[in-house]
């Protein structure tokens, strides 16, 4: 076996929903070998993962196991420090989104990756989804300026609401989920964001007094494009229009049309598209539309686990083929900057110029 064919030895830190899914992806991909997992407690694990040792301390596990790759799926406030420690230990890094909880920390991680000459892949899972790449492609064909209308509200209860409350100890919903959809906006327009406005509301006494579980942002781009994103978590959140993914331009619109029976707390709902509808604005002499809307049925879509498998296959390829990830890293910082500006606007009541 050549050096390039040897499995990449990976340490998986954080065993929440995403951490376990990524661990399964490594377990099932012969290009990886899990050398250990890190979690403060011993969670209930899938059968395939029960044979791996769980370490309570990331720093000690990093020093002891000397992995090739660290997969960081912990709460957002530990992402930057864990990633920098991994780079300083000579590892490549996969880190779940958001990359960090401040722009300065995100830039610190990118600088550490460059200094170490190692790969940094951020968990922007929609970039590996064939239907979302098709949505971006069709929207770009329409041309700017664009109107982006996007949301992902989750009516959560029980264990899901408990997870959301834990996440909100460090990160608001419009930052945690918003980076995905702001990233989609940025990929479509390619223009620089110039101003961000945000508003939010605390709809539950079960979260900290300075946190909000409903928020929305508005972003203005240099090319005249405008975008809106909304996210709410909790048992009081409405199921009405909880999933809107819509892009308009002078030439028409492209939209994701959801299964009407979908539920907001189903994790597969967050990525599956059902149908992409393309509407062309062109009209004839009679003022009527020249062509009917085109509906592209996205059959055979990857579910949540299959999508995690695709994402980690990209990590493997990035390392083995020495892919240039400069744009990937810059985009991750840019989308985080926009969402954190929205969070600042929520808290100050003032728009933020970028």
C-alpha cells in the first residue's frame, strides 16, 4: 500500500447529531480510520460506532493519538481553539459550521491552516448536494440583481428543543443555520455584501435573557441584490411556510418546492428539495408568458447520512489531491461575517455596514 493509499487516521471530536453522522461516514469509508472519539459524556451511539474509545479531553487525545485529521463537531465556541491546536499538531481539519463565533477567530483558524500548510474544510454540507448546486446554477443563469428569500424554521420539542437550547448557549439560530443559506446567496451573486440588518425576539423563558430563538436578517449586496433569511427554533414556532428557498431576478425565478407533508423537525427535510421550479418572466405580444414553468424533479436525492458521506468523501479528495481551498475558506469567513453582523444588528437595533 502506497503512502497516498494509507487510510487517513481521524480523531472525531463531538458526538451530537452531526458528529455521529460524520463518524459513520468515516467508519464506512475505507479511506479513513477512526483512531478515537472525543466527548465529555458517553452518548448513545449507533452500533457501528460502539467499538471506538471515547476520550473526555480533546487536547490529551490529540497528543496521545497523533491523528492525521481532526473532525471538530463540538459546540461553536470551541471550534477555533480546537482547530488551531490541530493545525499546530500537524493535522488537517474538518470543522462543522459555523467556523467560529467571531470573525477574528475565523480568520485566526484560516491563518493557522495556511501557516501549517494543512487543509481546512468547513461543514457547508449544501455545497455537496446535487440539487442545491443545480439551484445555484439555474439562478446564476438568470443574472443579477437578485432577490433571495430563504428561511429554515424548526418547530422543536423534546430532545430536539433540548439540543436547540444547548446550541443557543453560544450561537443564535440566524448564525448557526444562516451561514448555509447566506453562503448560497453569495455563491449566486458573487457580489460583496455591503450592509446587514437584523431583528430578533426571545419567545421562551427557557433560554438566556440575552438570547433570542427567532431572528431574521436582511443583506444588501454591491450589485444591488438583496436577501432575507429567517430562523426560529422552539415549541412555539409555526409550521406554516417553515421552508422557503426562492431566488428572483428580472428574468424570472427559481425556487425549491417542498413536499407539502414535510415536517420542520425532520432533519432530512432541511436538505431534500423535492422539486426545483424554474419560472421565466418573458412575455409575448399578448402580454402572456411565453413558456410554462419548468419543474425539475430531483429523484434519488441523498438523505442526511448520504450527504455526510459525500461531504467526507470531499475531505478525503481535498487531502489526497491537494485541492486549493482558498475560495472555500474565504467564503466561509464571508458568510459568517454577514450572519454575525446580523446578530450585532439584532442586539444594537442598528444596521451594520461591512
